[in-house]
C-alpha cells in the first residue's frame, strides 16, 4: 500500500481550452452527435500528416505467439497528408492522400465530399487550422456560394480538437497502419492507407458512441465562459 500512494514518476499532460464560451460551442457539437438534424448529415473533417518511414531491416514475427519485433532505425522518404471525413451517423470514411496540405487541395477534397451528399445539408465539424478560414482569395465564401449554402461549418473550440470524432478514427489508423509501418515510398504508404479505408467501409464501419457531455454534473469545475 505504501508504494501506491506516492507516484512522482507518473506524469500526465492536459491543456485547458482558452476558447470564449467553450460550453455553448461544445454543446452545439455534442447535439449534432447525439441528436442529428433531419435531412442533414454531420461530417467530421480532419487532416493527418504522415511520415513515410522504411525500416532498416525487415520486421520479424515470432511464429510461436505472433509477437512482433520491428527495427528501430529507419529511412525517411518524405511526408504526405491524409484528408479524412468521418460520417457521424454511419461511421463510413472518405479520404484522400495528398502530397502537400494546401488550401487548394483541401477545397478540391471538400468539392468531392459535397458530391457524395448532393441532396442533403452538410454540417462540417473541424478545427481551427489556417486553411479552414478564408484567405485573400475568399476560397470558402466561393465554395459555399458554389454549393448553394448547403454547408454549415462548426469549429471545435480552440485546443479542443479532441471533440472532432475523426480524431478517434485517425488514432485507429495510426495504431493499425502507420505506427509500425514499413514503406519504401509515398505511393506504397498511400495504397496501404486507402486500402485500410476501403476495408473499414466494407467491414468495420460503425458510429462511435459519444459519451462526453456538457451538463453540469460532468463539468462541475468548468466555468461557463
């Protein structure tokens, strides 16, 4: 018992959101997750940077118990990014791997996303990356006009991107494909990632059970501003 009470070696990190009106913003997102609006779809959009790493030596699998031994040292073959869109209701994924995370590439991805839901209003939940806001070219104003105002964008509170459900799916991709991946080039990694998305949509797709709430019982110590 005496060794269980004092644990200075155990360290956890946390980050307090500095967003103004955190709870009202969070409540709007939670309502979309729990009580989706009729004739609309809620889509969580995110961008995942990926390093293309090749192990110096082949990964080994012990035939006795299936345990894995993978090489610590690696070669880098550059980076690329995944644009990912998670359907909150169905759990299906739509993704595209791009060489560079640019505003033009994101607009192209969102145009493709719009074509998937031509007759529905779309609520997009995403974070506060610079490419998610209008630039000098007014890219998103033009985008909304082009699609007849069918898109409504909801930003997660600052420092609260964990509220975006696509982050949950991205962690699955990280554990399954990327963390111990062995890729000789960008194309190989892209094929593996897109192959996993196809597998997910065909076999594993499911909505995530959202349990975080904004009620006072769960957030007694959080201020309302």
